[in-house]
């Protein structure tokens, strides 16, 4: 939870700084900026959800996934502009939905206000959020990231409790109506996807989250190439590379005895290899992996990576091509997926 709050604080601080400048220059530009970021957030949520759902059986940890992105009016620096860009019937509302996700299938709509979750047979009801602040007036921004982080944490804990529920409902506010919508859950890889509003081309994973910058999202105009980037970062989380690197430093684990740079290069190679399998299982074009590497090489230049910690472009292409060949020799299982060979040797499974 602590990492989660820090990540949200950093992202919302940068977002607020960027948009405050735009607010002063031109309110219309600020509204357009809000909507542009929301579109990229929706794209990340859709592709990340697809990868996480399709590969859930190969992930060491899974969580129920509602398939939505929530946002809090308090995270934005200007009430007037954000209300022009988005609908907030209550302070915490639905920014975007993943098509075909549980919330979408339940009938939740973008712009619905989030009120709570409920299960009658388990007698579970989350805190109701309708009356936290005034969505159309001034909001005390004592901690603009804390409230949303607390709500999302509450949702995740409640969804775990719903594992044995026979009836569960999403409570939302749409205009002046309170709706109680039944929904069904399924598990996905226990990774959250976050859009970082920085303009530079960058991505990362910390074991729990995958972070994609706005600059990278704009650069990757092809969804298959976008999936290749996300799959690489998701692979880091699935293989628990943060833990492996730390164990190697402490003198235990599969990377024991290797220097820090070598340990990182090993994990980067594994992520390149596993990404191909994750993409295939989610129905993305695996050839987009090598093509994404080529495009990044041309954009960043042949010497852009610090090769003390990252493999050279040519090696990365070779790893991916090897996995594409290996993929074609494995028959899909009953669910249509192919078990990645790296998963079989995962120490932390």
C-alpha cells in the first residue's frame, strides 16, 4: 500500500503541475489535456487487462479485476475545467471502462459515480462514498491522492472477500439515480497499470505495478507494439525480478554470485523472452515484439541503452525471434494458452 501511495503522489503531482500551467494559459487547452490523458489511460487499461486476464493461470499471484479506471475530482487542480472534461455525479467516478470487463458487462458507464460494493449473502458492504465532499463545489485538497488510494485499496480487499459470494453488486450514481448492478468476477495477474504523464519515452515495473509514460503511449500508435512493451514489464512482475535481484545481492536465489549489472541483464533477457508468450496468449501479433524493438532503436539510437544493465538491440531481437520459433512448437491447452517455458523454472511459483 505504501508503494501505491507514493506512486500515486508522484503521478498526480506531475499531472497537477502540468495542467496548472495549461489552466493559466488557456482553459480550453486544459480541458483537452485532461481528455487526451484519459484516452491514453483507457488504452493502457484495455491492453493491460487483456494481457493480465489471458495469462492469469501463469501468474504466481492473481486478483479480481473490475476492468475500470476510477478518478477523484480532488486530484485535479481546477474544478471548473475538470467538470467540463468529465462527469462527476460524486467525487470518485468512473474515468474509463475496459470493454468486456466485469464493470462493463454489469452495465456501468463512463461518468458513473462510484458509491460502493455489496454482497447480500455474505453481508458485506463497503463504505459508501456518495457524500464525500461536494463534486460540483470546492473540495479540501488536504491530500488529493490519499482518498482515491484508500478507495481502491478498499475495493481490492472487498473483491477478495467476494470469492465465495453468490451475489455481488456495484452501486453507482448516474445523474440523480442510485443503481445496484450485479456483476461476475474473474481473476487476472496481480499487476496494476499506471499512466505516467511524463513526455519522455519510458516504462517500468516494480513487482506490483506497470508504469507507461504518456510519451511512450503516444509513440506506440500500434496496439500490438504497445502490448509488446506492456508484456515485457508484466513479465518482470510475473517472474518476480525485483525479488530475484534483491536475493542475488543478499547471497541467495538463482542470481547469486552475479554482479548487479549482470543480474539486471539476465532479468531483461527473461522479460524479452516471456513477453512473446504473454502476447500470444492474449491474441496479439508476436511479430510486433521485434518490430517495436526496431522502432525504439531508430528513435533512441543504437547506443541509447546503458549496456552495463541492458542487452544490445541485436541480442534482444534474437531472444524474441527464438521464442517465436519455440512458441510455434507448443500446442495450446484447453483454455487456448501456451505455458511459457520460463514459468516452469520460476523459483517463486
